[in-house]
C-alpha cells in the first residue's frame, strides 16, 4: 500500500491533535455531562446560542463554558456563527446521540481511561497493569460482578452493543439442526441462553462461566421463567485442566475467545473437541479486524485490543479471521461454514475433524 502523502504542516497539526487527544476527550465528556450538547441541539437551530445565554440557562460560568467551547470549536464538535451563537456540528451530534459512540465513549471513560495510563507497563510485563485502577484481581473477569455500578453498566452496555444486535440473526442459523442441548460458553448475563429458550421450547441450555457472572446469568434465567431449562456450571478456563461434559449438540461461543491469548484459545478449543462427537457443532462468533467493511469499525476493534492489554488480561486482543482459522485447524476442528452476521460479526461453524 502506498504511503499517504501529507504536507509537513498538516502532519504537524495531526501530531498536536494526538498530543492533546485526552483534552478533547474529557472536553466531550464534560459537555455531555453538563448538558451543553443537549441544549445546543435543542436550542441552537435558530441562530445558535450566545455564551451568556447558555451560561444563564445551565447555571454554569461563562469562563467554564468558554474553555470547553473554544477547544470544542477547534475540534469541530461545535461551531460559532457570525453572530457569536454556538451550534452543534454533525460530529457533535454523533458524539451526543449516536448509540455506538455513546457505548464507546462511556466504556473509555468509566472502564478504561485511568487504566490506560499503565499501558506501557502492561506491554513490558505481559499483564494487565492498569487493572489495579479498578480492583485487586488478576483479570477483569474475576471482578466484573464486583465493579461499581456505573462502571459495570458501561462495561455491559459496550459488550452488549457489539453482541446483542446479532442474536436475532444468529438464532435461526443456530437452530437449523434443532439442537436439544446447547452449551453457552461465557454466558455473561444469560441473555443469549434466555433468547434460545424463548426461540425453541425444547432446548436445554447450560451456561459455563466464572462464579460471579454465572450467578447473575442464572438469576436472569429464573426471572424469565426458565429455571428448569437453563442450568450452569462454574469453570475457570485458566485453570490447569478445565473440562466440560459430553452431550452437547451445539457449543456456542460469542465474543468469548477474544478474551484469551492464542495459546489459551487453543487450549479451550481442544477441551471442547474432547467433549464433542461427530454431530456436535461448535459455533464461534467474533468481530474480526480483517472482516470490517469500514475503517472506523476496524479502528474501534484495534482500540479495544488495548483494553485487553492494559486492563482485561494483558495477553489477548481482537484477532484477524485468518488467525482464528489457523487455531481452529490446530485444535482438531474443520471449518464448515464461514458466515457474515450483522454489520461487524463473523460466524464460524465447526465440526470435529
């Protein structure tokens, strides 16, 4: 690929944007929290909003608003018209009202921001050095159920935004061969298990997860009236010899394997292979960096890799599809189907070789 041609002055400008990127980010967070972006959207279409009027309406000093709005204007979040009135730009609109951007922004602010300060240390040590900003665990998954409410909320909203949207499209594919027993590996809040139980009245689902997550998932199952059809088994995939029982018609893993290193993924897949017979389907759902249609989607995934590095576990990332295909084959599986699901996801349907 040819190098992108750019003038030196433009390159210098881009460098300054990176150098001060945290300032722009925290400005955006502040403008959202203070209600400035909401107010500009609601009131700014009729000639914009003057600084003094905005100050009076929101009970915020003109000084405070001025320092935020000046850099927001330079960053194309707001614009100032000839009469001095502030209006929201398209970028500002998406920062405040786009659901994907909201999930990304809250995840960055509440879950990742402080931990990313330790990114270089995490790279050097091969461990999630930034996790200490959230709690005293070896991986984030151990403490997920113990996180403060607002942090937990942002984590799950980020996770669900990039998983829930494909469940509706995936379910008919999963139930084509009418599985009676489904293993949900890394069941999280139990949402997929509940959807499976609603979709097929005969399926029995077993969720495999860490104790904290499993407790929440089973409570969710009971709340939805599926206590008799959704069960659970505690498992730590990082233990020496994790095992799952035989008997599954389908083994489901949705955005689960990206939480592990390549060596750990291979171990998990081999463990699953040992429990499979010739008819068992193993289904993997992932957001692969090399399967994205748009550059901003790939950028989001590559940024998420740094969350895994600094906070989650120190050794995993968002992978390429080619990397997973190699791991599937090494584990003793045959890739039977490779299906695009939704805007971001790929489904691998595998059988025992």
